[in-house]
C-alpha cells in the first residue's frame, strides 16, 4: 500500500521559508499544511499570513492553508480569501492544545462543542464550494470527545480528518494514545490521517504495522528535529547521507538569512533560531550541550561561531 507524508503545521516554524528550504535540501514531504490563520476582532488577514500564503512563494509545493476559529463568519471570510489566491482546500484546526487558545473555545477546546462544529460546517458547505478537511486531537479532556464529534462530521463531505493521537490537556507531554486512535479507525466514515510522535524510521514502521488501513501520516515536531526523516522513511533507510552536516548547514544558513532579512534586529533572529535549535539539537549527539551553546551566543557573530563549532563537532563524531 502506498502512503503519503504530510508536514503538520507548527505556528512560528513551518512558514514558507522553512517549507521551501525543507523541500529543496531534504524532500520527502508530499503536502505541507500552512500554520493557521487566526482572526482578530476585525476581519483582516494579517500581513504575515498574506506573505505565507502568497502563491509566488509557494510555487513548488502543495500547500494547504489552515484556519483556527470558532466563528462561522470568520470561517467563510477565510475561505473566500484563500480561494481568491487559488487555493481549493481549507483545513480547520481543532487540534491546538495551548491554554490561551482552548480557554477561548478554539483549537482542541472546541472538539466537545458539537453544536458549534455543526453550525460552522453547515455554513461552509452550504455557502461555499471549498473543500474542507480537519486537524484534530482526540479531545481536550477525554478521547470520547472526538467520537461524539464524528456524529456531526459524518454529515459532511470532508476530505479527511487528521488526528493527533493526544488530548489537548496533555499539550505535548506523555505518550500518544494508540488505543484511542484505533477506536477512531474502527468507527470513522472519513479518511483518517495519523499524527503524533513520528520521530524515526523505526517509529514510522511500527505505526504502519499497527494501523495498516492508514495511508497518510503527518509529521510535526519530528520533521523540524530531523528534516532528513521524510526522505529516509521514503527510502526505507536509517543511513544518513555522507555529507549530512554539510547539507544541514546549507539548509540552516538559508533559513537563517531569510529570517534575518525579515526580522528587525539581533534579538528577534536570536529568539527565532533558538526556537529552531530546541528541535535541531535533538538530532545531535548531545542535545543539552548543543542547545546551551546556542543559548549562550549573545550576538549574531557568536551565534554563527557556535553553529560552526556544533557542525564541526558533529562531523567528527
């Protein structure tokens, strides 16, 4: 059975700069989901969202926009916006676990509100011709929440339902609940995508064996931690290229210079790259030491020096 690998959206990380660089230097991802569009009090699409979805910077990728909202009017507004850019599918985020989101009844905090889900999907399908797909967790408090939501989802011609096999209240802590995901597989009428803890070729193989009917797998944090992983999964190998760290350096420098040009001043670029190194360091021999070295680098010159030393050290090991 063939399968596809999809890049799960992570706010602040998987924008067009990361997506284009990941595809150029590593490949292996079939479809990229853009980080969610979130509306304020006014129906205005922020400049950062506009830049991220500009077709001119997404020419070589299959990209699916995502929205996070609990408001039907905003949902329709975003549909019309993405359609004006030529996109045909909108993914609805019912997965975000962060308290500031869930407390306002969005993300995974919305899964238990089947009435609101029904209302928004009804309007989206009756007022537009946009293809809708879902990105969900198992629930916020209980894995029964998603099973209840299926009764509503089954009424609509959704393209798919991608499920991160954790509860919202877990954030990213604790393991995935594969038993609960299996219960979803047993009853779902829609095509399901699996998401959660694909961090190695071995973990991917175990999931394929565990869920033979699943053909679509989403990678989030595992992709940022090791951008080689999708191509290694596709090639069915655990061997990295001989020039692994040279490729990584080129990738790193590409996104660094693009973010440096887009952000103003040394502090924002330092914080941006520090966020990335929280993930990148996980693929090194000593994650704690590597992250500490990046954290200590107080200015752009020292940062580049630290990166060079880290790369050189990894090559020696």
